[in-house]
């Protein structure tokens, strides 16, 4: 098929135009078809923050997923800049437009404004913002000794492998193993298995 491209200029915004194509065969016969178009201005991107929800409570120390939906009528790429209380914290350059943000402990009890600003390929800017309230982490982690089992008989000539597991709403920073009240082992980077640090 025959094809061509046409990019309207800024001076043509608001104007109507007639586009037509004319086909002429070897015998000189011709046929013309066309249609009318109205040139409109490229509008700014439409932005909606989908995570977290507005006015939701988030826990300090947790890494929160910031995600936005963006609709834009231009053909080029869109870039989303994220900010917290006006300070940029990261950029998303492709859908889904998301980044992670670790909530500082200093923001407990204070309303925080999260803003997503989308800029399209021609420089138009659209934005959305929400307010959330970080809360202090008051829930202790869960912990369990997986092996050896309680009451197990342990020979004094055998090295014992101790396996522990636990979970937390923010994240476990360190495991410690105590023997008669004294710390004998510590792990500051516990592995994660099916969402559980252990």
C-alpha cells in the first residue's frame, strides 16, 4: 500500500483541513477520495496515582510502591518524576510508572504529599498528588525456631545447625541466636523464602 505521514504545525491548531488522495492509472483514469480533519492542540498527560491510596496509613521504615497510570495523546515516550513534599525521589520512564520509596522514621505522624509529574515528548506536563500519613512501626516481628525441635537430644560431639524463621510488616533487619541468654550468632541479611525472612 501507499502511505505518507503528515504532522500538523502549531499554526494549524483549531483549523479544519481536507486530506485527499488521488490515484491515476496508466490510461489516465483517476479517482480521488478524501476526508476532513480538525487540528487540535496536544493536551497534557492525564495522571492518576494508583498506589498508595490517598490518605492511607503507611509504616515508617517500609518500602512503599509508588505507581501511577498515565494517559497521553502524543506518540512519543512519557517520563514521570516522583517527589515527596516537593523533593524529587526518582523517575519512571515506562509503564507501569512505578518506583519504591522507603519511608523515613522522621516522618512518623506527619502528612506527606506524594506527587507524580508526567512530561510527554512535546513538553506538555500533567500531574497528580495525594497525601498519606506515615505511622510508627509498633508491631514486633514474629520469630520461630524451625530446627532443632524443642526437647531434642543433642550429642556433645555434633555441630548443630540452627534454622530460624520470622516475618515483619516492615522487614527484619537482623536475627540473633542466643545460648543461655548470650548472643552466639547474628545474621543481618536473612534470606527470603515465599515472602518470609529467615
